[in-house]
C-alpha cells in the first residue's frame, strides 16, 4: 500500500453572520480580505511513488465519479486515496486523516475503491462499505481517533449506501441473485436484523439503484439516477404509492420532498400523516447554509422562495433563465444562474442586492461572513457579500480536468481540496495557527524553561510567506545561537531578507513590549515561531514570485540556501531573561508589526525598488502575453522617475509602493514596462493594469465603475504590440 507523506509546508458590510461555537460548517474562523498563501501542502504527485493515485471523496454517493471531497472530524480532514490507472482492478484504497493544523498524516485505514462511507459519524466512528465480492459487502466501522477497525459486519448483497441514524444502520444496495435493489435496517452487528425491503422496478425513464439515502426519524428517502422511493423507518413500508424520480429530506420541511415520475416539474411535500402539499418548481439544495435566520425558505430553479411548511410563495423574482445553484449566507441568498452569473437577493423580501457576472458557486463554497469564497478548477474567487465585487482571486493549487475541486472551512483556515493535492491557507490577518511541525512532548516541556539574552543574534529562518491588507507577512522561525537560549527584547531590531542577491524585505522591529524568548537549541524543537509583518515601503517582492522557504536559509553571511536573513538588534533591551512559552501558545501570538523601515541587504531602497519593479514586470510578462495581449484591460497607474503628479515627485520606491498597494487590493493586478508595447506613447513608464481582459473597452470601464475608482485612476487600455497608440485608450 502506498501511503502519502507530508511535503514541503508553507509555501460597512451588508451581511453580518453571528459566529457560533462550535464553528458552523462552511464558516471560516477568520476574515479573508485578501488572498492568502499556503501554510502547507500535501501533493500526491511527489508524495507517493505511484502515479495512478488520487484523492477522492470518502462518501459513498460521489466516489464513483472520481469526485473530490472530505470529511472533517476533530481537526482532521479525512479523504480517500484511490487507484486511477486504466483498467485498474485492484480494489485497494485507504482513508487518510490529514491534520488541518500542519498537514501531517494522523492515520490511514484500508477500505476499497468501490463502496464508500457514511456522511455522518456514529459514536466517533465512520461506517464504510468495503466490497469483497459481487455478492457480499463488509460494513466496517473505522475509529476516527486512530483509524483502527472498531467493528465489522456483513450483508448478503452489494452495498452502495450506508447511514447510521436512530441507533440503527441502514444499508442500500443490489442483490445479484434476485436482480433487485435492496434496503435494510439493522444493528451494528447485523445490518439486516430489523427489516429488509426489496425495491421493485420503479418504472421511470431509466430505473437503476438509487445512490443517495437519507434518514430522518420517520422516513428513509432514496434518490439517484432517474428513480427514488420514500419508505417509513418503522417497517420499511412505502410512504407513497406513486413512482418517484427522487425523495429528499430538506432542513425545515416537516416530511420529505418528492418528485414523481408523472410530473417532474412539480414536487410535493409528503408529511408523516400522508398529506401531500404541491410545490412548484425544482427545489435547489443549497451548496452552503450559514445563517441565523429561522425557517429558511425553499429556493427553486424558478427564482421562487417557498414556505417549507406550506409550499406557498414567500417571494418570487421575474427572471430569464433558470437558477441552478444557491447558497444562503446571513440575510442573503446567492443564486447561480444558467448564464453563469451570481445574483444576491434579500432572504426575507427577495429584493435583489447585486449581480456578479461570470461567477459560479462551484460545488464547495465557504464564507467568512463578509465574502463568499468559491472554486472553479484551481481558481479561488472571493466575492463581496455587500456589493458582489470580486475582492480577490488566486490560483490555489493543481487539479486534473476530470475532477471537481472543493474548499473546506476548518478551524486552522481554508483548505483547497483537489484530486491531486490538499493545501491549507491561513487567514491573512487572523488567529489561525501558522504552519510548523506537530507539537511534541519535548517542546511542551519547555513551557517553564528560563533563558537569558545571548551575545550573538539568533538565527532566523522564513518558513512561510503570505500577504494581507497590511503588507508582507513572514512566518519566521527563531533559533538561538547560544546553548542557554536567547531573549530578543531590543527596541530596534533590523531584520532584512534577500534571495538570490535580490532584496525581499527590510524593516526595524521593536520587541521591548513583547520580547521573544527563544528556547535552548539542545533538541530538534529548540526554536520558536512568530509572524512578522513588513508594511508597504519595507518589502520589494511578493510570495507568488519567490521560492518556497527551505531549511537552507541562514543569516551568517553565507550564500547557500533559499533566503539570506540578517538580524541586528540595537538600542535598549527591555529584559535580560525570560521564560519560554509553550509551542501551542507561541503559534497563536498576534502578528508583530514593523516599527519602521531599515537598510536592505544590498544597495539602498531606491535601487532595491528598481530591481523589484524589473523582477515583477519580467515575471508578469508571460501572463500578459498569453492572457491579456490584444485585449482591453483597466489601467490603474503609469509612473516613471521624475514624474510630477498627484502633488509629488515620483521615483522607483514610490512607484513600487503604489503598485504593491494596488496588487494587494485588487485581483489579478499586473505590471508592464511601456517600452514592451506599441500602445503607449512613452517607452519608460511602469504601468499597472488589472487582469480583467475583454474584447471591448466597455467591460474595462464597467470594472472601474464597480471598484468606485475615479477617472484619473482607472480607464480602459488596449495592450498590444501591433496596434498604434491612437485609439488604444478610452477615458471615462
């Protein structure tokens, strides 16, 4: 069996959501105002020696399509690793519990490629169907604490769905001997001990075994590929005689929602006493529900909101096309239209709040209460819930074209889930822990260790890079260079970073208020981690064009390693000794902000800024050539040294500061050198554009309006190497 391993780590709003304890599913613990950077990644391409494996959903109802997914439990993401080779007959697969704090694998447990697991745990265990043959399925209960098998039982038919509810086990499957679908209710030890129901051919267009089963106190609802059934949990009897396309249990509905084969355009709410209430339209199942609103309405593909008890209209919207997805966040319902737009409506009145064009919900959206985060392939987009504008977007990782990526909101942050990798993104300015090794007993024992100030500066190692609205945030590991440990408590400590001879950041930090006590380097966990924020004006490079931090980083003046870090404490020291905090406490410390600028490692701020502008423009050039050339884009700025504009004389440092501010504020911002393009009248300007391309100028102007930028700071520009200057600019 191939087992995955942890790879290189690190790499006025209209909506108010009351955050509850525990955190609501799909609700991020912290705000994400800007695009974050990864804290850790588990990449199957290099984490295993088997090229034909993939992450897949652990659930029984989505695994056969190779879809991705996860099961969150006690700070871990449980996923399945399956073989994907052509003609692969090996049934081996396994569950893997990936720790959401640091990405290490807590445990693995063998299952099978076919089958799948329940959606909800039972007493800390997960019920999984493990196929042994065409006539037999093992029902295995996997302990979610350590992956051990707590119990096993078998069925005499091939199981395809399993639910543990009401202290009973429900299994849906197919009997090879009778050629009919089967559903049974029983105990953990014997899943058929209660009752067994053979399901007849339902007579719909394409009858087949239902692949989704839901259980409430009264009903077992079955739905799948063109067929469905509604049974009573008490004895397995049929709750409605009409052949069904599907039966579905919906939150807030006192009964079950069914669609008949005879009338697929009208649903019915079937109540326990047999009463049937008609419901017009197809009821959408929200991809995300995070709201304190009581009695949430049912949203249909006709843009109607219905009372879940009576099926009557709460509000209705006249709209072209149909709705194909919905999400409820706070007092909004966000609907995805058939035209791939998002529209937000007031949940109570149906009043339209905003429209976001060219945007979809995907299959796994999450929210931070101010934005809704969606994923399409490997692109994550954050859409403001207040006005529908795009707050930011980013490429989150790798995914194959045949699989659907998802997002997971976990206590540690935001996880990107694809068939190729898992990535944790910590909040840009939140309280989620940063990346690092698992806490072990040796580090925990240092919680009361006394250390004294060392005569030589500590060794600083970047282990994570990200940006937030305040600047560049570097997760820095501090290691003492004295056997007695160290205390960093100087009123001005210069910390400067470079890579490959290019300056990254340089700033002064005041540690007198919150000194950093660094443990003794007597074991492998003899370090402490802090996040340092370098504001705009004290950094020159961004994470997306920097190498991943590596252990070769050093600060002794050498040239090896990914980064060179200089640490120079000066001025008054607040203390000479201190006690080391525990590792867990150190991870949850707030970000330390710089107190002012400092000398870079090479050159001066002006030369460092010129080098950075050239590096950024060179890195952006391939993207501009492939995605933006011969297209209209919003132009946000054009500056060159010596330019008199906006009440100041511009130089390279000021130009870089402005570009970085724009890059942190808006999505897909790029930097051009005007001399590379024929549509600029002067060849020596640094030009900042927003990567929102269109074949006509109107879309760029609309983007400027949506961002509320004035005419001097945003207009439409054609980026071309063949078009003349004339006609390449459209002002507002």
